């Protein structure tokens, strides 16, 4: 299968490391259209009112490099309000990571995702159930409301995580963090100057959003 047919046009321009994946018998190829990767309706998003570049982050709350990326991404948003971040939770570090991802995604329905996301990544130790609850308290998450949303929207959240895993594997990502900035794909953490250059390149090309 031609890798360049897997994603929306141009996204593989910088993806030299990608490995094309052949679905197992009976397994459906993930949807790698721009709409599926960038505009998934359940994936949490953070943006100004008039963004012109979208950055998609694949991350795990227990990934130390993802924790290093968080202040870099925050600095980018502070300096460039025309960037949108789409958060694709990819909990590959075990059950606690999945628990954190499910809770974080659910928090968006009470408007606390940005605060909860930051608190989870700022946790002083590897997350467990107690650490997730402590981060929720720090972020002023309504815990009973969160539990209700996890129950009523659980299938929706689990489907999102399944879609994200399929996309990440199909692209060829082998760890977190991984970024898509416009049509550029980057594996691993980057510093702020590099991130700004990626955004500038995306902005200079049609379809940077």
C-alpha cells in the first residue's frame, strides 16, 4: 500500500521513518483523512478564536518527554494565539495512563480540560489513581460530575482512544510525544524555536489549518 494514500495530502512529507502497516484479516484500515486526524469531534482542543495552524499532539500522561513538551506548547500558545492544539491521548504506558486519559477527555464536558491536562502533566510522580484524583482537585474538576460523564460517555471516550491508537500505529509512531504540525510529522520532543519554525512552515503553505 502506498503510504502517501494513507493520510490527507502532504502530511507524509516529513515522515521518512513511517512504516506502512497492513491490516490483519478482518481489521479495518484506520481513517487517516484530515477530518479524522485533525478534527475528531471528541478529541479535546485548545485554540484562540482565529487559528490558522493546527498542531496535533499524540501523548501519554506518564511519558516524561510529554511532560517536558507541555511548557513548550504553553509558551507557543502564549506567543502565538493563531495556533490550535488538538490533543490525541495515546496511553501506551499502561492502565494508569489510560485511566488518566479517560478522565482528562471526560473533563472537557465541564470545561476543565486545559486545567486538568496541565495538572496531570505536572504531577510530581508517575500517575496512579490517587495522583489522578489529586490532579483533579488541583484543577478544580467536579469529581462527581466527572464520574457521571465517564459513565454516560465512556463508550465515546473509549472509541476515541481506539481511533487514536489506530492512527498512531498506521502512521508509524513508535513512542510519545509525536506531533503533526500542518503537513509536517515529528517524532519526539522539540524545543520552542524548533516548534516555532514548524508553525511558520505550516503557515506558509496552503491548508495549514
